[in-house]
C-alpha cells in the first residue's frame, strides 16, 4: 500500500521538516504522518531514499506488520521529541530531558551506520546497513537534530506565531525577527485578520463611543 500524501520541506533543517509533518497540533486531522507508507513517502520526497529504495522498504514492511508497527511508533516518538525540544528552545525554555533521551537512543542506532565514502573534494558521509532496514529514514533525522542542537543556528529556531500552525523553521532573516513559517500562508492570513479588525463594520462607532 503506497501513500499519496504530499509533504513540505521548507523549514531549513531536515529534523524540523520531520516535526512539521503535523502542522497544527491543535487538530489531530492535520497529522500527515498516519502510517508507515506515509513515512516511506516522506523519505522519498525528502530525497533520503529513491523509488527503488521505497519499493524495497514497502516489500520489507509487508513481511512483518509487527516490526513495521514498532518502527512507525519509533518514528512518531522521534518526531514528537524533535518538536518538543525545538519548540521549547523557540520559547526560550529548557527542553525536556526525556525528549533528549529519545534523541540519544536514536543516535545510538544511527551514528554507527555512518561511513566515509569517496565524493566531493575528497569524501562524503554515507549511510551503510541493509537497504531494507525499516528505520533507515530515521537515521538522518536523528543526526540532523543533533547537528542543529550543537550548532550556532539553534538560537534561530522559531515556531510559527499563527495560533493554527505549529511549524518550526530556521529564521535566517537579517534581523532575526521572522514570525511566520511562510508569509504566503500564515503571514498573509494574519495580515488579513488585522485588516478585518481595523475595518470591521461598527468599529468606527465603537471608537467614537470610547472617545
């Protein structure tokens, strides 16, 4: 069974893109990661695996529903840990140690899979291990979270200011005051709400009464 769900990759870091598979955490229906095929589809759209790799994972998933269920639960736990850690940091709070523990457990599985391979000016990182490892798309997510947490960019992580959006993103604006995940969506909606409040019928009468 394949997934046709479309995902966005605009947050500026792979781990944040993964957290953003649930765009509005006040709405359970906004969770786009509902099954293992969705997870494979996300990895394919994010260029973590190719079409042949996706087919191998789908075949492997069909051999053991129990193992596939465990990996999917692990993926959801990783996503929620990533969101919890970076949402807290975006608010200026300390992350929950339990969420850090989840990341560390995934890193313990992921980092031994890294190998140096020829490429670029000399070498590049490459993931090793069986190509039908059901959790292979989680390895780069865990590494991305660790890289971001230990980089200077961690202070640039933001959460969208819209009350109906939970997207995380890297604020690369010059002044570091970006509020919206995307001006074309949440930003424009916020502008429209402000405009309506300023120009709604009866507002002028209320203002005169207040004066």
